C-alpha cells in the first residue's frame, strides 16, 4: 500500500477525524446516540450515503459545471439519503421511527458535503471511495464510542440486552443525564481530549 | 470529446439530466418499496392499539402473525358520532380522517375546542376498538390534532366506566425529537392511566397544559420544553372525549351496562 492510500485510509480514523477534529456531524452524533442500535443504523446509513456520494461525484467531476457544482452535489446526496430513508422504512421500521428526522438530516451533514467538495471533486473514484469509507468509519467509531457508554449508564443495557439488573430494587440507579444530549457533549469532549493528548499534531497553535 | 463544461447550454443540459436521472431512481425505488412500507405502517398501528390496551409488553416486538393473533381479542366497530349508536359498516377499510374530508362523511367543526385542536372537519362515523380480554376491558378511541409541527395521531384507552383513562399512545407525529417528541416517552405515558376524564357536570377535565387546573385526578404534567405540543394533546382530548367526539358514545355505553 503506498503512502497516499494509507493516508487516505488511516487519517480520518484518528488525526483527521471528522467529528473530533473537524467537529462536523455533531447534530446527529448528539441525537441518535442514546442507544447503540439506533447509532449503528445511523452509521450504516451515513456510510452508504458518504460512499455513494463520493463515488458518484468523483465519476462526474470532469463534467460538473463549476457554477452549479454545489447544487449538483446536493442533488446526488439528497437522492442517496432518500434511498437510505426509504429502505430503512421498509426493512427496519421501528428503528427508522426512532431515527425520525435524523436520516433525512444526513443531507445537511457537513461530513458528506465536505468530502464531496474537498476530496471527490479532485480525485479519482477509487481514492474517493476509500476516502468516503474511511471518513464514514471515523464517524462510526465516534458514534459507537459515544452511544455505548450512554446506553450502558443510562439504561443499563447494550443493544437492548440488560447488562445491569434494571428492576426497581436494583442497586444501580440509572444515570438520567446520560440519556440527555449534554452527555454526548461531555463524552465527545473527553474523546477530543484523549485524542489530542495522544496526537499533539491535532492541537492548533494559538 | 472535450466539452466546455462551463458553457451555458451544457449547464442547462447537465442540470436537466441530473434531475431526470435522480428523480427516476428515487421514485422507482419508492414505488417498489411502497407495499412493504404500508404493511409496516399498518402493523405499527395495530401494535400501538395492542400496547395501549395493555395486551403487549412495552419492549416486545412481535411478528405479524402474533400481532394478528392478539388482535382477535379486539372488536372493532363503527358508531354514529352524534347519537353514539352503533352503525353497520365495513371497519377494515374505514379511515375516519379521510371520511371527515368528504361532503357526505363529515361536517366542518365549529366548536372552540376544535379550533384550539386545529381540527377542521369531523367525521360523522367514528371507529371504536373494544378490548374484550377479561380484566383489560376498555374502549380504544382514535384521537388526532395538531401539535407544534405536525398532526399527532394516536389512541386513548378508556375503561368501561367511561371515566377512567387506561392509557394513551401516539403512533404518528413529527414533533421535535427530545421535546414534543417525548409524547412517545413511556415515563410520560405512564402518568395517564387512572386519570379521570369528566367532572361532575360531564365536562372534559383532562389537562396536560402547564400549570394544570383541575386537580390531581385530572391533570397530567406537561412535557417540558414542549408547551405547544402539550396544548395540542390537551385540546385534542377535550375535543375527542367531548360532546363533539366520543362523549355521546361513552354515555350510552355506561347507561347500557347498568349506569354507574
């Protein structure tokens, strides 16, 4: 694997992570991470959209007129999001109800458009596919890292399976804050702190 | 072949082609999946009826066969809205919200509470689901009204004494997740069973507005951060449980069964 490919594949997971470095896609990261199963479905939907939009836009990049490129990108992204939304409604109706507007809001997820504009418009389909995949993975890792503790401490379950005895008489009192959005902020904050401590290159100079 | 991709005509051509291709792809997929989605929707509605009837555990997600089996414990029939009398008619295809919009199936709503609930038309014929399982007998009544962003569709379960609420559920709405969307929250829904609907004069006293007003038998905590959704819930219940809604039917039902 040459250096460039490796950079495309690895950087977004850690030092160029779309959530913790670029702080994009925060809206959905806060909203859908109260339990792991919705977070996983959201990860799947975003991976599909990001991969698809990067490939399509990269294939079209030599034909897209500069003056309407943003709206063309949005058309591609919006179509893919509708596809994802319709498929979820048909096959996992309960989860899609919980995700409600957030699947639709992938359209406005800056990660997708950011990658289309910054990478797919300037690179070939293979590199763009890899870039889409690795950025989606960067997003997915953070979503799972946020969702798992929130579900565990908030409900005492993981993927809906009870881990801690959830009955009224249990010794464990559920942490109600973990279910609310601020908890996601705290966890993302801690993740950013850990990442920056491990990789000083992420810290910008004053 | 080199194209000048920034020339006016090419831009128009490109934009048109893009729109045609994308819309064709999206709409053909939507058509292909429609049947599956409608089945899901119907199943979800039935599950909600079972849940509000207490025939389904909160977290359980039974398959289609189990839902249809459990649904055999529920009798659905039609009533006349004004008299509360049972009327003949096909229940399966009846959609009272659709019927209300037609000239022969509905009338325009005039009362103040209908305006507050933003319900413009009332159907002449109403649906009732009656639970026949011993110990869980209840009437399950469809309710609808506007919240902040959307029309909320749900069910209220009323015990056979026509006075005590057995449960509430919403199966379709588009309120803000985390605020008005908390109408789905099991903890909030758990506040409803046992509340008394009517005051001594037969006036609807159920109230989920901030500040309450009718005392602990009737008031439900409003949803925090969702004043308008809470108002919507209150007004739609005052409408549908009131004289323009199911009250004639509920009165008649208690009178028939001994009247207490």
